[in-house]
C-alpha cells in the first residue's frame, strides 16, 4: 500500500511515518508538509523526516508543499498512485486559533477540502483523518466514548476546524459509498521515539504541558504554571488522557489494516483510558528524571474542564490496538529526546 | 452607507437590493453574483437586477464574479469603499448538497472565508450574514427562539455550511472587537415583489413547495406531490413558517440600521411566527388564484420534521421589524410573478 501522509513533519506525523515503515507490512509512504511548524534543512527538507530516514535506513520521499495550494497537490496525485491518505496536517494551537480564527479556518478547512477534492478526482478512497478529543467539547459523561456528543460547547476555532473537517469528510463518504473513512480522535500525545532522534519541538513557549515540563527541567524555562488547582479531581489539578506518541502512531498502522475490506465510516478514540492529573504527571517526570520541577499555581484557563479521558475499548475490539506504554515510558522518552536535543531540531 | 451585496442575483438578493434602494435611507449598493443560479443577459449582467434597475429607475452596479476566486474580489474592495457587507451568496439545494457535499462545502465555506478575509484586510467591519432555520436541526422546542440549540442533527451539507459559516464569522467577530456582526436566520421565503418583475426562478424542477405549486398552476408541472400526510400537525402535512420575501428583504434594511452604534454579535430569526401546513398553503393558493392544484401524497422525505416555526419577537424588539404581509399576499404576488413570467427570467 502506498500512503500519502500530510503533516508528516509534525510531532505525530514523524512518529506515524516511522511506525508505518517499521511495521514491515509493505507500506510505502510519501510525505508532504509545508514546514510552517517544522524545522527544514537548507534543501527545504524536514529535519525530523531526515531523522526518521536515519532510523529506518531508507530514504523518505518528501515534498514541501501547502495543502491550501490546490495546484501544488495535483502533480503528486498524478505521479504517485496512492492507496490511502493519512491526513494529519493542521494548525494546532488552541490559543492562537482564538486570536487568529480566520487563519485557522482557512488553513485547516481549505487544506481538507483540497485534499478531498484530489482524492475524489484520482479515486483514492481510503482516508484516515486525524481528529481530536476537542470535538467532544466539555464532556457530559466520562469516559468519553465514540458515541458521546460532539460539536457542543467547543470553545475554540481549532476544535471547530476538527469538528467541521470530520463533518465534511463524513458527508463526502456518505455520498461516495466506495469511500472508506476512519476518523481517529487523539487524546493527549506525549513522549517521543525511544531513539531520542525525533520528538515534539514546539515553536516558542510550549502550549502543552509535557514539553513545558521538560523545558523547565532542561533549564530553558524557569517555572511551570499549573492552570488551576481547584478542579474536582484527585488533587485539584486537571486530569487528561496522556498517551505515548508511539502508541498513537501505531494506531494509524492498525487503521490502515481496516481498509483490506470495505467499511462504513469508523471513528476511534485513541487514548489510554486512564486519566492522570497535572500534578501526577509532574511527579512522574520528576521521579524518572531525578530533576525537580518548580511549579506555581495560576488561574484556570477559560474553557478548561476538570477531567477528560476516553473509553478506548472500541479501538481494541475493532482495530486490535491498545496503548501499551505507560507513564514512566512517556516521561523517560520525553526526557531522552529533550536532553539529546535541548534546542529541538535546530 | 455603501453596501456590498453578495448573491445579489438570487431570489432573496434581488428583493433585498430593491428594498435597500427603495428604503430611501441613503443606501447605495454594489452587487456581485456568479450567476450560477441566475439568468444573465448577453453582457453577463443578471436579468433580475436589470429588472430591479427598471423598478427603481437607477443603474445597479453589478459585477459577475465568484467569491471562491479570492483574486476577483480584491479589486472591488480596493475600488469601492464599503461600509457594510450583506453576504447572501451560497448554493442552496438541500438535495443537491447531499449528492455533492464537496461542491457545497467548497463553494459556501470558501466563499465565506474569502469574503471575510477581504473585509479584515480593507477594514469593512459591518457584516450581515444570511443564515437559515436549518441551523437549528430538528427543533426540540417550538417556537424556535434564537437561543434554541443549533448544530445538532442537521441532516444535510447545505445546513452544515450555514452552521459552519455562522461559527466562523462569530469567531472572527470575537477576535476583532470592532466587528459588528448580524446573523439573520431565514425561515421559508415565498411570494414575489408586487410589480411581478422579480421573483423566484428555480432551475429545473423546484425544490421548494410554493414555486412547485405555482408551476403546477401554470401548467408547467402536472401534480404536486405532498411529502407525507401523517405528521402530528393540524392536517397531517408538514407545517412551516412561510414569510413573504419582501418582508424578509426589509429585515436586512433594519439590520443595517443597527450598525449606527457598535454592537456585539446579534442573531435574529426572520419569520412570521405562524406556521401553515402544506395543505393550508395549497388551499390558500387555490383560493387566491382560482386554480385547482392537483395533489398526490408521497412518502415523507428523510429528515423532514412535522413543524418548524419561529418566535420572531427579538427582531421586533431590537430591529423594529416584523413581517407584515400575510398568506394571501404571498399567494397573490407569487401568482402575479408566475403568470407574468411563465418561463422565469428566460
């Protein structure tokens, strides 16, 4: 199977490309990314994919292009005969999306529309879409199952673009019965590949907890602000479903296996099903690394809820996939990446 | 005030342009439309706008362009100094949207994004968006107020594009506090201007009830199929909130008046607040026209609900607007248009 991976130079993208190749199931990949959020070398190639290439000891076909440019995408579809698409590309900062909503809607929706258009034109009918737990909005029930309500109370444009993209692709799949669509709703990916060659490399100050923690540990940042400690949780800090990025990446490999037979649209939560609090994460990180993380308590962020974690049973039953790596692995691999690459891919 | 009207050559667009000019409140208009759904003359001008020009005895500035072509829009924004935009342009067939979802999402969302981009770039901060009762999905309460839930159970991509466009514009307005956004949610516009020079001119077989009825009356179609007569309504047929298109058009004039002072985003239902059943509409039409409309009962359409009507109180209180024309006016004016233009604008 020949797979187009969009957003391949991202945190999840690079790990997914690696797992696809290492799965030894005959997957070949073609990677695209506009590197708006990734470091490129002097040839315009994404450094993280060069690293993947180093790990697997194979070249990784890559094209630096923007999905919003429909004409850039067409030659790729003409040349390559894709059997499936894994669509990961998107702007992903919640805070930035609130400040620059048009940028987020334009980029994430237009990219999705252009890609779907090419798939329809070149008869690529197997599609994996990278969605997010944010589509559930503030959960009305825990754990969140794939049948939990979506779309209600989403408080930021980033989450809306994921919700809208899901809707667009589900309607396209409904109108084109030969389409096989799998939507993967990610919970909170953390960690890094055990090689320490690839990992999360946020631009500027990290928006997410664990990269922030590891940058404090390495001395790049001074103190971790914990946003709110009066939630109704084990220790008052927010609880989330953190999942090792390598487990998440493997979920994509298992999703592709579903395309061996025709399917209706399928939706899967990718999480561990276990929630850990911010404080628990920090403690686990301190234990694994032996470093002390200075913290202070700040105000809860608008729209943040106490607890979010999923029921991952469906993915286990249907995809034969479940998260295998634990909290210690997440912390150890993150720290390995951080210490080996204190400046990220720079 | 200089107003850009998109989708100006449509049924609602042409009536809105007419009311804006006839309001004598100093509004000047600039019209754009790609005429994908309107008849153009040999110069590429929309015939319905030529007719408006004839009624008001003034030229109507018009440009045949597609909002999906961002570069076509820019020169207009550069040349004209718009004070406000009324964005009506969209593909609007529910059935077609189910068959061709990508077409609908691309056209309606991309058009909206391009237009908003231009408004931000050229600092046009007053925006009226043409939305629809379909954003409410199957109503959980009647009458529908502006606070009724939206987004849940919308069964077609057309309705989704309206819901998504609302969301996009509300987020843009939130991020740009100088923006003044008014969302108008239309119920079921029918009728025509009393001159009989402009009216609804559907391509092919009409999707909506009243154009179908009038085409049966004029002998173009043989028999009206009533979709379901076992709903829980006065006579078993579906009940909707039909509103005279001239009343609806006047709602836009009143909306513009709100821009004299800065506002937060405002949302208004434009309907009469009174529901009539399909059978009642047919009977009223027969009474006014003296024509017998042959009907037969067909299956209810998937997703159709028994009753949809709104509470229009908010528009009355805040906009000083309410529907003034009744069922008889709707039928009489539709029939006047139909008999004067049996082939529409052809």
